[in-house]
C-alpha cells in the first residue's frame, strides 16, 4: 500500500543528485578575471584569440586559474581567471598593451570582470552558478538620455535626399532642396512648378504635410514637415533601435543578464551587474557606429592617383577588411537607416555563399536607380566606428536590382557571409545619447545584501523546522527533509536556467518555504484525521497523501496563476520575484508530494504490522 515502484525511487534519487550537482557551483564564489572581446565589429574573437592570450600570459610569467572561450550570442569572448586582483590588474595591462599596440585605434576591448570560481569539471557538465543582480553582485547603473531632436534631424536629412530623388524621377525642376531646422524646404522657379511638386510629394510622402511658404527673389518655396504621428513613430523607432544597439554592444562586455529597458519617453536604463571597469563600460555605451553605401572609383585616373599616394578631389581613401586601399566617392547612396535586415544565404544558381539584404521602400527605390546606372561598377558597404571607416565588402553590380531584396555575392566563405550579415544587422544608434546619471554599487555592499538575505532565509527555515519537528515529531523531520529537498531543487533549476537572482528573488525563496510547509501541514493533518477515525496507520498514511493532493493542487494553482501574471506583465524587480516564485511553487509540489512520500514509504512502508506512527499528539473527541 505504501511502497513506491522502483522507478519512482530512482526518479527522486536522480532529482536529488541533479539538485546537488547544479546547486554546488553557487557555493564557490567568484574570482577576478580579465575579459577580451572585439572593439570593432570587423574584428573576430575566436579560439585563436584565446591561444594568443595564453601565449601573452606565458611570456610574462603570469599564472591563471582557468581560461576559456565563450560565445555570448553571436559575439565571441575570451575569459581568463586569476587568484587575486593584483594579478588580474597586471594581466589586464599586459594583454591590452600587446593586443592594442595603438591605443587610439584599439582592436580589442580588455575589461575587468568577475567569473565563477567553480571547478572546471562542474563547468564541463554545464553546471554554472546563478547570475546575481545588481543589488547582490554590485556593478554600475546608467541612466541615458536620448536626443530626440537629433533623431528628427537625421530623419529630415534622409527626407531631403528622398525629396530630391522623387522630384528628379518625376522630372520636376527644383532650384534647391535643403533641410532647414525641423523641416525640408524646396525652392522652385514658378508657382505652377511648385504646385505640381506639392501634388507629387503629398502623394509619395503621406507621412508629411507640405505647405506653401511664400516667394522671395523669384523663388517659390514649399515647406514639408512630418505629421505628429510620424514624429512619434520616429522617436519610438529611435528609442527601440538604441536599445537593440546597446544590447549588441554590451555583449562585448560579456555581462550576464544586463538590464536594458525604457524609462519614460526618451530615457533608457542600463544596469551591468558585476562590471568593475566603469570607464570601459562608458566607452562602449557611448561609441557611435554608422553604416553607409558608396560607389567605388576604379577608373584608370583614380588608380593612378592611388598608386601615387594622392586622393583626387571628390574621393576618399579607405581600406577593406584585408587592408587593401580603395577610393570611394563622397556621395552617400544609402545609410543603415534604410537597411531592415541582413541574413547569410547561398546564391540559387552558383550555390556560393551570399549576404541577403532587405531594404525599406525608399532604400529599394534608390538602390534600383543606382544599380541601373552603374552596371559593372563596384559598390562599397562602409562601417564607421569611432570616427574611422572600413569597407566591409565591395561587390560588383552585375545588373539592375529591383525590389527591396538585395543579394551580395563574391569570393567569400560561408563564415565570412555570416560575419558580414552580423555587421550589417548590428546597426547603429538612431539618435545620440548622453549619460545623465551614473551609480556604482560596490561588491562589498552586494556581499552585505547577500549575507542579510541568506541569514533571513536561514533563520526562517530553522524556525519552521523547530516548530514542525516539535509539533509533528518524526513526520516533522520528514517535512523538514522535504523543505531542504525543495530549496535544493529550486536553486538547481534557477542555476540550470541561468536565471538572475536579486533581493526580491531571495524574498520569493523565503515565501516559497512558507508555502511549501503548508502542503506538509495539510498532509500531516489529514493523516491525523484518518487516525482519529480509527483507520490503521498504513491506510491512514495512504489516504492522508491521496486526499490532501486535491487541496494542495487547488491552493498552489491559484497562487501559480498570480505568479504567471506577474511574470507576464511585471518588469524589473517584480519579474525577478515572479520567476523564483513560479519555479518555487512547482518544486514545492514535487518535493512535498513525491519527495516526502518517498521518505515516508521507505521508513514505514516496509513494516507490515504497523501499530502507530510518530506524528505528534492525536486529539480524539471525548465519547459521551
């Protein structure tokens, strides 16, 4: 009656072993480390970089306690652990000087960080500690102000180019099209031409309003401005684009579970737990990057000037990824604003690796016109970072390319196609930002928060254990073992999911203890009730677990619904609380019903003639 089949005991044993295995890394603490990532999108960090770092440390007689290469999304990162901060700082200086001989044009970001000190054999099994939030681990908090006027200025610059292209394609002569503040002003030689231009522009630019702005010196002006809805859309897009770009940049720091979220209509909160090098974090967050498409000048005159080391008027000199010089025209055909997506693929005819671009409507129209007029010429894709541009790729235009789908092919490998797609997809800031608030939480304050949170949970557990054992005797011991099993499973699941633990999460763990013991109280009281009814102990145990099951499920299900609602709609600390709360409910049900039942069955199930059980005082009503 009270014996589990073997597979159930093995399931509980497997859960116990996995719980111990995946909880263990959380008790080893952290070690100071140095992290190497790419400072430029065109630089790739891989296992070869790890070998270079190991050689640098060996040549300088610096001993590390562990080296590894990780892929943080699409970004590679090298991490090296050390015994203490003195060795960490020494290693950082040596690695940075060797990898970046020119500090003004750094290829790599070398930053200080903290890494788990758990043994390599645990890491090889995929057992990693939980991430700790800013309030527990320490780190930096930034509040960034987005320059919405800058976003609108950039949008009006783009609109001015688009208006010129529209008027040219419709063969409407314009004396000039310029951006003036937050507006586009177009000038015409007569009022009739202005009226024709206004009709066409209103048709093609439905997100703008065009009004006559008078006549001066024989020129008739037309003023175009974005509608209120379009202004809101530009600002919303700028905010979302900046958040996406910040995510890409923070990958370079290797920050575990950074918090990047919108605050208000024009601010962004960035929290970087565990980051020690605040200056490096500010440098990466404030870095600008833009994407441009220009034409390459391969004429004999341009090549002769390039060989002579001179740059003709109207051209600029850049280098490609292999260091070869190119002369590009100054005119910018398209910018990253016109690029919606970039994915690697293969040409359907030649099966060569390719980069497939998706342009917006305006970009598709411009690209069609440019490719039609420049067949058999090269088009360069430039990426500007820290004020310096580099040619990512410069394919030859074979034919006119209509529509918004563009395919770039050439002498590239599949990996190079994937890397190029990543560069183009990474994007740039849609609007300038500035840091208006900066706070640093030291590791000592985080350690103090951890100690207080741990002690409060520990004392709460001890108080519950003492009461439950005094009240339910041996069954209280079983319930306490179930509580320990529940905490073990909860910590293991959070570690396996690589969840971020914050102070609200610790509060959720304490709450989980109280809710988990509630299930055991229901079971124990139900067993007492069956014993008061005169049932034999074995049958009372069986019915106690069976009949308490429905009540436990109902009470936990209602609480689980609230937890899921917090998880779905909450943000920040509320979401951190909800994650631990939901997982804790699930693990408490398993530990209370399956885990405790397994222990009870092992203890009492083998006794055929069981006369009594140790479950405290059983109060029976007095008989009249």
